[in-house]
C-alpha cells in the first residue's frame, strides 16, 4: 500500500505556480529522495503533505488519509523536520524531548522510555544533559530528527536535512537516516545529489513544480546508463596516449572520447567489442596503465540530463 499518494497537486502564490499538477506515489517503508533545484517546489510539497499549507487544487493522501479532510489528525501519523528547526536553547535534549512527548500527550512512563530510545538512536546520550544552545549544527539536526520520531510516525518528512551542514555533520545525519530504513517511510527533500545517491531507495525528480521522473535508484541509473570505460594512464604515457586516442576514434565501436587530465572516458556503442578490443589496444599502444574500468553514470549525470530534457519540452 502506498504511504503517500498525490494526484494533480497545484499550489499558486499570486502569479507564481509553485506546483503544477504534481502526481506521485511513494511506497511504504522506503527512504524516498525528493530531488530538485532550489525553487523546484520541494518545500511546498512537504508543507502540504504535513498539513501546514493548503493546496490550490488536487488531492493527496498520507497513510490512506486524505490530507484535505484529516488535517487535525495528521500529526498522529507523521513526523516533520523543517530545513531550519528551532529549539528552546536553554533546555537539554532530555527536557526538550520530554516536552514534545507532553505535546503528544504521552504518559510519563512512555515519555521516559521513548526519550531514552531516541537519545540512543540519535547518538546524543552523552550530551543528554547539556544545553541545546551549545550544540553544533549536526547535533541540532540529529536532535530535530529525534523529536520528529517521538510519536512513532509512519511517515517522516525531512526538508533539506543536511544542506547546511559541514562534511562531518552531513555524515552524522545521513547515518541516522539510513538507520530508519524499514522503521518508517522517509520522504526527504534535497538538492544535494550525493546525499540521495547514498541513502535513498527511490528517487523522485521535480522541476518547476512538475514531476520529471520517479523510480528506484538502480532502475534510474540502469535506464540512463551510457556504456563507458575510463582509462587512467601514468603521466609518462601522456604523449603515447594522444596517438592511441587518434587510433581509437577510428574504431566503429567507439562513440566518443573525452579527456580529463590523466583519465580518458571512452563511450562506446558496442560493449562486447569494447571488452574484446579496448584493453588490447592499450597494451599495443604501450601505455602504462593505472586504472581501467567500465563505469556507470552518476546520479548527477542523470539529474542534469533529465532537467535539461524537461526544460526543452516547455
């Protein structure tokens, strides 16, 4: 059963169309990456799904409850972390999470148990009695994730959870999100491709309020895979490599060749022929080889290609 279903969702602010007939389905239990450029409509979508904004038209369901009719009840089923969460900085994590538990009307016993679980899950046990005001950004984001999970949500909405963090902070937050796989459905908006490639099972790409693509990470990469080989040579082989490339361009199984410093990327139209002949041609040319591999496209390659295609269709 889908955890989230959206049909022809539109949101208009004055003359600006934030969402333009968005339709999307997200299955239960996955980590879903909602990917798009800044201003694509990601935050608007999450705010509508979390019951914090009204759509201009269209329909949407979260855990089989239509958000236009159960807005007051929605908090029972979801957790939400905005891009820039705010805290009572004079509180400790224990006090803050206990306060959120009171908002959800949990019993004292349930609050105590859940606070301990989430402090452990978020890696904040040692900081449980420190003031939040002294926390680094990564620690604050992990605390924000903990509060969003307090009510055992079936769906967790995360709006750009790692965009403002340094490398260490991003790793902390992404590790936390990875540990949630299977515990609930995670709907994570971001414009950082590396984060999506690392933690998400399924990816939806949005641009100017319209869905460009939605499928599993592996299916997306496989669909847009371009047969290519990367050949990295030793610096001593640069002169010989130029001759090798000229020879290679004459081969019928070679589509294109691009060069970046010591690495030549060879795109082919016949993988079997390339497997038979490419390595042999390197040996024959006398190149000193550092690396030779068949490569898949990166998510960044696919994202840019899809966005360019979508822009061209407008």
